[in-house]
C-alpha cells in the first residue's frame, strides 16, 4: 500500500507539500499540485483518514442518534440521512438510545471522540443533548423538534392529528378512542391536541388511553365494549397494527365495527389485512432534509418549504368511507 512518502518521492516534492495539497491547506504551486495528483492516481494512494481527522480536528463522520432503530419509521429516517451523507463523502455512525438518557449521553461521547462533523437526533431530551453538543462546538439538527428553531426539522404534528380525526369523522365515527404513546413527548402531545380540536369542534364523544393499556388485552377489549368504541386513532402505525391484531382476535370486524388509523406510513402498514389507513410524514425525506441542513446543502429539489414537509393521507381498508 502506497504511503504519503511514496507520493512525495514520485512527485519530486516534500511530504509536507503533499500534505498541503491533499488537505488544501497552504500554498502549493499549480505545477506541483498537478504532479501530486498524478502521483496519487498512479500509486492509487488512499489518504489516512484517521490522521487527517486528528490534523483537521474533524472527520467525515456524522452522528445519528435515534430512540429505537427497530421502529421502521426511524429506519427510514436513517436511510434518508445515509443516502445524502454518502453522496457527499460522509459516513454515518448510528446510536440507538432506547429513550434512555444515559445511553444517549454515552453515544454523544462516542460521537465527540470520533470528531464527528455534526450530529442529527430525534428531539428526545433535546435540552440535555443540545447542551452537550454546544459545549463541544458540534453542529446539530433535531428531527421532530416542533418549536420552529433553526436547528429543527419537523412536520406539523398538530395538523397530522387533525387529519386523523377528520378521517374517522368522515367514516361516521361516533365513539372514538385516542390511543396514544407518552404525552411527555411533544410530537405525540401535539397530535393528540390536533385530534381533540376536531372532535371537540364537531362534539364527537371520545376517550383516551395510553398505549400501555394493551399489556392486558382482555381488559382493553372490555373497555371497547363498555364504551361502544367504533373508531381508534393511534399515535403511530406500530400501535395501529397491534390494535388491528388485537380486535381481530376478539372477532371485531374492521372497519365496519371498528375503524383504525395509524401514523407514519411505515412499510408494514401495507402488509396487514385490511391495510392500515395512515398519515405519511415522509420519514425518508425527514432524514434527507436533516442531513442537508446540517451540511448546508440546498434542499430545493426535495420540494421543501422552510424545512417542514407536507403530510399526506393514505386512505386504506382499515377506515370507513
């Protein structure tokens, strides 16, 4: 394997001159630069990225911190980040926090030790994450930060909740169950507020339960029967798929007796019977936009307006028309 000294010998210059040419740092005569480039090509020289990282104090790495990589929604985000990053010569280090702040901080330390150019994270414990990254002067972008700060990329979750409620209203829903994930997470809280806004406007009766209620399926089904629930609005598609399986096991007909709507449009939402009606918030494009913002790239080709992506309703068989 060729070394930088080999390149210098072939180009007829010093190792320091080759280093300046490779790193574009300092003056190198045009003729000498050409000789260096020709030597690199002839020897198939590959610069030592670790050494360059130590010298420049930054790498061609981007840290990506996600709460649950097993959730296909976050997998799609990761793919969007990676595809754009690789196109521009960057690689992605992925950390799976499991919504555990200590685990998240350990990953942050890893990103810092690798001199990552920047970091992308979902907005879990964002204040702690932001404080850590700011201390180390690492640029960052949050996905699903909904407070309109410059360092956030998000869809309109309040609007998404409104769209969910409108779909069950159009399906003649009279007794609605809002089945939600933890409302301490702003995105889920915003969606619930959007749902409530529509249901209150039309004076439609509704109940609310946290997703943990599914730990006892029989008790959950008793609740549905007791309150004559005919529509279930879920915080995400994984929850909607779980609900679909549960109510079908207890012989409820979907959507004639109970209609179900999810959120995210993960691939699995089209693999059930019936398929899950859902709100598509373009997870892949969220990843694309986040890394583009981090690297200062233009995102006009993605049709983005102020880094907020358009929500799309995917009408399928789990809701009535």
